[in-house]
């Protein structure tokens, strides 16, 4: 058995009233052909009176439900469709559109804020005095647990420590985990300009940058520690075409016995041979002669040398008095 045939939908044409069968793909069809459709759309209905200015205008068709003669009258009519209500706080009349969100207070927000304060005071509350600023505040909580006013609580003064500003000497409220020595940024900058020695790092201070140690050699001058150590060892400044190689592969081990001076091409060759040796060890295809040669060339410091403590001579070498 095939699919049962659906019954046809009959409808009367809006223009000529002729009965026709509605197409399955267009169930909103209202005319039996396009001629009736365009004739219906071109037909001018009776003139109407504009609800704004009162002038007569002719709609575009029976389907046109316009109430005004044009956009200007339409905008003016919508603007005049307002209702009048009273403000909940001051009682003044407020004009608002019938369609949309209803207004309860005067524009500006002052009446709304005063109304909220009034409602807050109307609740059962207790008047307390803040022990820090001696100001009165209202505690409207259920258990009356407030001890400080909102100003002191928001600034974290209730759990802070009182310190003295190092510039002007006024009290500074700071948290125990975040101590503050100045009351504002301007006093900090003034104190830093007057006492630069307290904020500058000493000569010989080390810091990490780019995976290498940097050492301070002067005011605003920093240098790679491995290059500085090698310059102290050889007794002359390094040229730009000279590279300092770490024998054991640790860029943070800047002991003199772990450093060697090479050129750029030789440095690339060293890393190529080391990578080649690692690949040969991985593939278990190592030539004993090649392995002995690599040990003589690039053997890192021995375990005994590496384990020995750093002497005072080393500290004086990498942190000279400049």
C-alpha cells in the first residue's frame, strides 16, 4: 500500500472570490494568480484621518494599518503616548511611555538613593560607633555582628596594622601580609628620589634573565655572569666574536673550570658533535676512538671538582668591588 493521499485545501481569492486549491508548498496563498494579487495591492482603500495632525491620507492598501500620515507624525504620536505617575520618594509627577519599563523615581538617581536609605532606616537596626574613626553607623544585620563602619571595612582597616609613612610621618593602615611604608604614591617617589641608595641593587647582585645569570657591574650596567667570569680569568675583555661555552651543559654553572672560550663556528661545531654523540649512544653505534676523542675535548669537570664547595676566591672573583 502506498502513502494515503492528503485532501486538497480550498480557499477563496481575496480579490475575485474565486475558489482555488492551495499549493502544498505555499499554504499561505491568498490569491489564485498573480494578476489578482497585484490588482488587490494596487487598489486604494478609503482615506483615513491621521491621529496626530488630523489630515486625511490614503493608505497603501487594505493591508496597511498605519494610523499616521508620515514618519514625523508617527514619531510625535508615539512620543505623546505617555502616562503620568508619581515619584515614590518626593511625589513629583513623572511622564513615561505606556509601552516599556515603568519609572518609579525622578531622573538623576538622587530620589532612588534617598528612597533606599529611607527603607534601610525603616528596618529594625542598631546605631553603633566605629572604634577606628569614631563615626556612627547603622547595623541592620540580623545578628548585629558589625563592629566597624563600611568605610573602615572596605579599606580593610579593621584587620590592618598601623605604620608610619617614611616621608611625612602620618599613620598608614596596611595589612600584615602587605606592609605599606607610604601613605600615597607621591610620597614614595619623593622618598626614592631623596634616598636612591636604599632602592638600588648593590654591585655584584645576581638576577636570572633568559636562562642565564646576570651580574651587576655598575650603576645601571648588567652583564652575563659567565662572560664576566671568563674576562676575569683571561685578564682581558671578550670580543664580540667570542662565545663562552659551558662544558657540562648547565648554563647556571659558572665556575671557571666549567667554562671555555670559543668562536661562533667552533661553538656550533661543539654542539653538533655533542648531539651526534647522543644520537650514536641512542642507536648503540658508538666508535670507541670517537668517544675517547670527545671525552678529551669536552669532558666536564670531574665529580670531585664539581662537588667541592665554592671558595672565598670565587666569591671575590664574580663579585668584585667596582
